């Protein structure tokens, strides 16, 4: 493991394996792990973060690929968006590949990683709704060994990273069924999502799983909408739905994720409290359109 001190006085450690990375964090608990650094270094450069040291993960080859195990793909946390956007990965997990291709301009896709997208937990992280819809889990490695927790538990803080732990792998099911990721941005071209929708079909369980990103601090699962539309699909036939059902599904998802505000009926000043602000109403329409299109594409 290489270690050196920059002129700023910060120690930078460059481990060559996960074990060395865990040892480096144990030796310097205040150090911050960094892979692509697209979010971390932006915070450092803007003065929002002043880490005492950095543990660079770029030399750890075991987390830059993937392998297969028990009907799942074990994805290294160091996989870049650019690598996940390639055709061979797209054949494996199409929705995650689509999210990776939409992650931003080339310089971001070449540096940003799957693990960084999860660890930073930014609401606009493109991979997050896909992982939520896939019901993926993460493998965490630390001084006490490895453990596996659902991605949703990590993002909600139900089971956060413990001191000295690293996000090493992501375990995602291989569904061999249609998957779609769509997002809307505030401008043309790659950019941060204003809203995003991931939708996957699970024929083995006769289920539809949908997750909405960017509209809340973490991806939202409209479970009732999923169950409703799954009950209408002819899983043994053509898997087609009337376009009106897709439209109703979109509205169902949008209402679940962006509900009407609840006003106080006893307050005369709050008589318009039940109306959404124009910007929020537009966001709800955007989510409805994305969910409708995602379902239509998955079934086509």
C-alpha cells in the first residue's frame, strides 16, 4: 500500500486490496474513502469538506468487475458508469446500464462509480431507483468481516455503514426480463434528474417493481400501484395492457409519491391548502408521464 502526504498536510493512502483498505481506515479512522471523487472532491474544492486523509480505492482491481452467483450478479463498487454503460453490461442489467449512460457528461461517467453513487446517497443519484426496483443489496467489508444489507436499509439509515466499513459489492438479481430507466432533467442533454423512474418486470414472481428517484431524499416504491398493475397483466400470454391502464398506472405512481397536501379544514386561511404549488404539480405530471412510458416500454 502506497502512502504519501500532500503539501496540504493530508495523508493519502492507496491500498491495492480490500483488506489493505480496511486496514488503512483502521489506522486512520478520520480518513475518507474515495473512488471517482465526483461528489467528494467537489465538496472538498468548495470548502464543505476538509478530510484529514484520503483512502484511494482506484487500485483495488477486485471491485472493478463483476461475477455471477446463485442467479445474481455481484457487482464491484468500483465499476464506473462508463463501464456499466457498455453493451455487455446492458445485456446483464439493462436498467442499470441505462442509468449509467444518463449519469452525466463523459468526464463524470468515466470517473464516477456505482459504489460512490450509493455512498453519497444524493437524491438525484441515477443508479439508486434502479437498485431499489431490483431490490438489490450491498456487501459491506470492515474490521469485523463482511455483511450484506438491502440497499434500501443503507439509504434510509436503518442499517448504516459502521466505523471502518467499506462498500465493496452490490448484489443484484438477474431477472432476464424487460427493465426500463427514464429520467427528466431541467435542461437538454445529460444532467441531474428532476425526476426518474426505474421499472422492472419479474415474471417468476409475476410482479412489477417500480421506484421513483429525485423527488424525495431516497427512492420511493409505490407498492400499491405495483400490485394493482401486476394483477392486470396476463403473465402467461402477450403481457399487453390497454394504454388507458398505463396512463392510470402513471397517475397512481405520481399520486403515491407526490400526494396532495393535507390542510386544516378548520382554518379559513387554509382553504387552498389542498392545492399543489405549480412547480410541484408539474413534477407530479412529470413522474406520471415517466411511469406511464416506462411501463409501456417494458411491456412492448
